[in-house]
């Protein structure tokens, strides 16, 4: 079962601009997480937002969660070349962790 | 340093030859899991473990086995690998309800 689905699949923006990625899911969740993956490497946990939270910040990252719409967004402000990576949302379904297919973000110099 | 260690990083094997990919974490995490990553399909969970001697099937468990005899180790076993198991495999560990730490991945090719 594919729980989270990211949108868009790919995104290219100029360095310094903001990048927004969205995630939709299907069932009720306890929390939603965002991860970053650099080209074939292991995923790195970015931020976790619980179902009773609506917004969370961590440095240049801002995550929102709308449980009524079953959706979340990840905003990266003032993007940098090092932000080029794939970004995944993940949700919990019972005890399983379900990942979406990811958004490939490319920061243009 | 907190880490999840997978071995080997790269493996080429032949169809039917049993193999084991090891995974070890040093953070005393209860939850461990295995994923495979394939182009266009994202990460799919193979098996997970909530604690020692407790394992459960994820979304794509066919053709795989796991064991959790110790808290720190969670090996992935392919009894009879087939070419459709060629993939990039990740092990991860976490505390319940927290973000996961991932290993660096094992790129497996079955010919």
C-alpha cells in the first residue's frame, strides 16, 4: 500500500527561491515525517509532525499538516545548491512506515 | 557516533545462492526495518521489528526473511535470490514514534 504521495514528482528552482513540496496520504496517522535523500545514499530524517500539530519549523524548513485534507507540505526557504536531493514523506499505518515516491528537487545556480 | 551499519554495501550474486545482508544499530532502538528502493516505486517496507523476537511483514515480504535475536542486529536473508530482487536496500532503526536513522544502503544485483 502506498500511503504518502508527493507532489510534484520533480521541481527545479533558482538558488535563493523557496521550494514547496506536498504530500497526501490516505488513512489516519499518528505522525508524518519528511526525509531527504542525496543520490542513492541513505535517507536523512528532517522533521516529524504529530497528528495534533498543524505547523512545525526547523531552521529553513517549515512543515504543515492538515489532517482534514490528509495532506502535508514541506517548505524550504532560501534554497541552496546543497538542498538538491529527493524528499520523501512517510506516514505510519499501524506499525508500518509507508513512504511516498518522493519529489526530486534541483536547485539551479 | 549514532549510526546504522549495513554490510555489504555492494553485492553481485547469482540466482539461488543464499545471502545475508547485515544491519546493526548502536542506539538501543526498539524499532528496526528493511526497505527496498526501486526507480519509480520509492521505498517499500519489506519487514519490520518492534523489538527482540518480534518481526512482522511489511508491504513486500515475499522472498525475504529476517530475524531479531538481539536488539542491535536485524539481518535480511534472501534464501533463494532472484533477479527481481535486484534493488537498493536500506535498513533503518528508530524509537517508537520518532524519526528513523538509515544505513547507507546495500546495492544488490542478482544475475
